[in-house]
C-alpha cells in the first residue's frame, strides 16, 4: 500500500514533467549500462492484474528482462522477507479489502442484471483478490537462475529497506518500483511505470525533487507520514498536498499537532483536521531512517557468490535448455499475450545471443547436450526466419 493520501497522484500529475522538478518521463535507453535493482513483489502484483497462471507470470518477467537486456542494463531482483509485526494492521486491512471484493463478486454472479457491465465489474474486482503465492516466487527464481540474474531474498527483511542499502553501498545505480515508500527511505534515484510499447520510464531524482518542493529530507518524510503509511494512519480530512503545506508552514509534526485547534477554528466541523487512532509517527520515522546492520553486506555478497557458482556449474555441464523451457510455457498456455512464433524467437534469441545456461532441473522437459546439439542447424534456421 505504501504512502497514502493521494501522494502518488500528486507527484505524477502536479510535478511530473515540470522542468527541473526531479520527475520526468525518459527513454529506457537513458539507463543503458546501468545497474537496476527491481522490486519483484511490486512487478509481480502488476503482472498478476493481467495474467491468470504461473506460466503467464513467468512470461511477463521474460518480457521485462528482455527490455532491460536490450539496453545492456544489469538487473537485480529483491524479494520481500517476512514483514514486521507492526505491519500486521495494514496487512489485515488488505485482507479485508480482498474479502469484500470476493463477497461483491459473489453477489454480482448471483444477481446478474447487465452481463456486459457485470463482467467488467467482476474483472476489475478480480484484480484486488489476487495474491502472490510461493509458486510464483519459486518459478521466477528458477527463471532468474536460467538467465544468470542475481536476486536477494532475506527472510526477515522487507524489500523496501534493502533498496537504499544497495544504492548506498554501490550494488546498484537506481531502484525500479512503483512503491512510493522508496521516497520515504530517501532512495536517490528511482524509476517506475515502464511503458512496454514506448520503452519509456518515469524517473525520479530525489534530491532534485526536494529542491523543487522546497523541503528537506526530514520534512518530506514527515509529509509522507502525515498522509499515512503502512505503519500509521494519516491525519483526518487532509491529503498529501495539504500536509506538505502544513510542513512548510509549521516545520514538523509536533508543531502541527500543537496548532490543530487553530487550524480547525474557521472550518466546518465535518472538515476538521484530526489525529487518527493509529498515529505513532515517531515509530514510522524510525522505520524509514533505520540503518541496516553491516553484516547484511556479507549476506548479500554470499548470496551473489552462490548464484554465480550455480551459473558456473551449469556452464561446466554444457546444458542449454532455455528453448525447451520456453516450449513448455507455450504448450501449456494458449492465451499468452504474444504469438507463439514470436515467443519462440525470443527464447532462441536469448539462448544464443546472450549465451544463457539454465538449471538442468528447471523442468522435466530438459534435454541433454547431445539432443541440443543435434538441433543446432534447425535452431539457426529459426533465428534467420
């Protein structure tokens, strides 16, 4: 859920495109040769809005990888670990939203009145009830092993706080996520909203954004907290735009709390600004300013080394079964976004142009090197076609 109070809408409508504002849409090619760390969960949720099966989800990640590979962009995926106990309130809220969506879908099915409109409503609600499953993570990890792509999954650490750590410790140059929490953490460079057709992305330069908004890092963080986060509810009857004004005028959250009566004096009662039930703003500040322990560096390096050794082992075995894996995806799902012929071409392209060596156990359909070599001439013909 991330930062609330219409924060993203404000930034993407009021700030996006304003010269020197720090937020603009640019070609993906601008990041050619850079290292990008990607929020896997954020992308998986986006893809699950338009796919039905695990195989389709894998296919969407293949398309994503293809986009970055064409620009020679090195990518690292980060998976979410177990959330803090304090986040359970937000998680329970999300579960309630999904439960209500399920109930509404059931009601519509039981009382169909306008089939076309009802179907649109059901499809819209269905997006809210999809959840990430272990099988989604497992299959994507297999795929990343196939492509030799590094990924991080720390069991007890959420992905959000890892991004700034990776940037600050020179593991990556920019973060890729639609989650506004990365701004609260102070990640200096963020990209999001990849347009798959136009090959453009929205980039956010954090320091330039601070200058444009005329606030400090601490003040912007407090404006986010006033708008609501996963750790606290936001002020009643306000939004991010108003909270930003409050911060600029009064400086910090304690000063705003001290003048609430004054703020409400000339307002109708139904528009009074008020404190929510759950407003431990100091705890929220501690979450967004937490510094990850130094031993995490060793854990990250160890994971990367282990994944690199896996790639070396696969190379030594001489197996290249990417095409076979692609065939399995295609044969088991006839409703993929692109045509089978195009997808087969993409798999062949990866297998040869990028010299990818996948796991030998990625699927029961894996073939031996002898089988692979026997088809090499046919492979080259397909590439030419």
